C-alpha cells in the first residue's frame, strides 16, 4: 500500500463527558466519519473524511462535538504554503483536475468592503423609512429613450416586456441536478411570496414547478437541457447563459451518477449519462449569432418575454456588454469571479475572471457613454452577502442583483465547499433521497422570505438615511459612495471619490 501523504484538514473533538453514544452523528454524516466502537463502547471518528459541514455538530443533542482546523502543519514557507503542497500530493495521486465547489475562498479584495455609503445630515434631511413611502419595486427590461405620445398627446405606455420585482433581488441560476428538488421548491415558493424570481439554471424545469412559472426565469445554456417550446413559454423571462463567474471560459459537467430518473426526464437526457454543457454555444461565435438566438427565443415566445444574456465578468466585459446591449437582449446579467458553483476546476475558479464591483462600474459607465444604457437593465451577482452589498451594487449602476450562495446559506448550507461530492448533509446540493428530505421546502422558503424581507427593511433604512426614497433615485448614484483604502486606478474604475474628498 502506498503512503498517504495527506493529513486530515479537520479534527473531530468529542467531549466524552457529554457524549451519550446516541449515534445521531453517525446517522447524520453522509461522509461516514462517525462510528460506534464496540470494543470501547464509545463513538470514534475517521477524520480524513470530514469536510467540516457542521451537520453533526448542529444535531448533537448534548453539544458534545466540535470540529477544529488541524494545527498539523508544514514547515513555514511563504511561497510553498501547506495547501499548495497538499494539492500537488492530490494530483500526484490522482493525475486529475482538482475539483471545487462554491465561490473562491482566496483572499482577493472585496470592493464592497472598501466602499462607504453617504448619509444625510444638516442640509439634506433624511427620509423616515417607517412613515414615508419607500419604493423598492423595480422593473427590468428595455426602457424607451424618449417619451412617445399619441395624437391626443397621451403618453404611449406600451413598452418592451418587463420583469416586475417587488425587491431588487432575485435568486440566481442553480440547476435541478446541482441542487435538490427540495432546494428548488424552497426557492420557487419564496420567489412567489416575495414577488421576485428564481432561476432554473441549465437543468430544465421539473414538471411540478410549472405552477411557479410567473416567478421563474428559464435558462437556455449550451447543453440545451430540457429546452422545448413549453419550457420557454413557462417562465416570465428567458436567460441565455453564455458564462458563469465561477468558471468563465469552460462548460459544465454533471456526472451520470447524479442523473436519476427525475433529472433525466427534466433534462431530456438518458438515465445515468453525463450531462456535459460545452463552453461555447455551438451556434454562437459573434454578437450577430447571439442576436439570432435572442430573436429566435423572442419569436418562440411571441415577443412576450424579456431575454436576459448572462456572462461572466472577464477582462473586456464593458465591450462585451456593449455588444450584448445591441443584440436585442433586454437584460444583461454579469456574474463576478467570486460567484458560486456546484462544481468547477479549482484552478479556473480561483484564477479566472474579475471582481463584479469593477465589472459593473465599467459596464454601466461604458453603456452610458455610448448612450445605450436604457437599452438594457443590468443585474449583477457573484457574492452578494448582505443588504449593504445590494445597496452599493445599485449605487454603482445595477438595476437589481442575483443572490445564490446567501440563499443557500439561509437554507442551511455551511459552506463546506464539497457540493461536487453529492453528499450534502444539509439536503441542498445532493440527489440522495435520504439527504434531500432533510430540507423541508416550506421551512426553507420561510427562511428565504425572512432573509430577503430583512434585507429589504435594511435597504429602506439605509436609503432613508441617504435622503433617497426610491431604487430609481439610487441607481447609478455614485456620489453616494466613497472609497476607503483604494488606489487612484481602482477609484477611477469604480467612478467614485476617496473618503474625505
Ligand atoms: S462531515 Fe460534517 S457531519 Fe460528518 S463529521 Fe464532519 S462536520 Fe460532522
Ligand atoms: S450546499 Fe451543502 S455541500 Fe455545498 S457547501 Fe453548502 S453545505 Fe456544503
């Protein structure tokens, strides 16, 4: 037997005075870490399998467990850090690409945390968000650049199809396959109650969820899984997925082991076959090609649905967005490089793309300069963690934001970042029926509604403090932002002044 070079990342610490050997931890851990040792009459743990998902810790009735990061270490080396060495061991063992899930954990700058928000003082009174109307409703889609009137001088109100959002937050694309039936149902129920939208991702729409169509964005990705006329017409909008923040430039891969009966039917692919979405759409190699697909989808839905084009935030994002805005698309969704994923090559996730804050600022600025900002709405995602991130995104130029990781955390995700294993102990990123039933969709939906409602209260409170009473007045209002600890170039790209200026 070869030597195993990898030392466990975590240690399971069990307080033997508290442990009653009830074996709950054993039943709850799909990674088979815990077991009962007949010889000693005590529980024991195989720490090499622990991913630190906290399921056993949360459900232990006597609070006997904690998981700690191991202090086993390599000799200090600023260049060859322990994780770098461990990755080399892993690849020397497997010969394969390293897989990862969720957003990058690397220590890149988070610009949301380097921007501060303004508040009204003596000369510009704040607005009382409790007693005065605060408008967080917003509409996404192409806007008229000039007001048109009929022969009687009446304003012609017919506009391109719009998405009406009660709160400027939507649930981002997560496919049925990458997340469970119950996770999808939680998102659909919550979107319906909140008056917002959830997104099918590239996995098609399960027949049970057609009833939530008014609050659904249906996605068309390169694999075209589950795409048919009924599907396109079922949603409120159609999203063409060109790229994803966590893995720009590459496609997706859902292993055959996850393609059970329901998923195979929904995706319209054979049972247990790998679901591979190629990096490019094989019919799109230019903006003209994209335009053809945009209008093909509009034709297929009798021009009743706004079309979203989703791209990853990459180096020339403002030029790319300018092209998309001219393609006939109604909404551009930009996914930053900190965005999550069910599975991606670790090197791509951690090294490709750019932060959403910089991408958003440069796209909004470019579209304004070109006089085409009204052609499209901008939706941004890729690690929106709180209401203040939402507020800053809108002040930087977004019309609305997409959230996914925050929504999964609300459902119980503990960010163990092993979604690709299919063994999510919280019933979210799994298709194992025993694990899926751990997530109750009614409870999940209630938690999502609570989260977004709480964020909406905070949004209104902060907008009131700024003396602003509508999302429309906040959008692109960069005077409300100041940078802190940023260099001149960063401030220029963000289009904001430094704090104190
Ligand atoms: S993988 Fe999760 S449930 Fe299993 S031992 Fe580790 S923390 Fe506990
Ligand atoms: S969804 Fe599940 S597997 Fe993925 S990071 Fe969250 S807890 Fe871990």
